[in-house]
C-alpha cells in the first residue's frame, strides 16, 4: 500500500523530517493524510519535538496536498534538491511547529 517514514530525529534541535508514499491502487482514500497526522502526533507528543518538516516534489500535487492537509506551512523551494528516477527535481519545503500543532491539531 505505501508508508509514512520519519527520515531522522535530531534530538538536540528537537526536529525531524517525515515523508510518505503510496502505491497507485491505494491513493484517494485519505491514507497518506491519516498516516501523516498520526506520525506528526506521535513525534510531537512522544518525542517532544519542536519542528517537523516534509519535502515534496514541486510537480507532485497529491503529495503537496497531504502536507497542507496535515497543517504544514510552505517555506520555500529547494532547487534540484533530490535525484528522482533519472534527474534532479525541485522540492517544496513544508514545516510545522509544535505550538502550531497544539493550537490547531488536525482532525484524524
């Protein structure tokens, strides 16, 4: 089906990066959004993180929508930041802070 991953947790700075992917048969059911929200909740509440980021390919509209539905804010674009399949791809950086999560936790 797919998955949600925490790429790293930087304990000193209390931040992390998360990502997600789905197989084509599993899209459009809200799975990535629900998984993303669950991981954010876990990282903020169990690991007491301050900031979590997610990077999505500029052209990956579905992935970017997941970040936005999870309450992350767009910060900017990293030019040719990741090698995807056969070339470098620009990625949009999103993030959410613990105080933003606490003030408006997304409905699961």
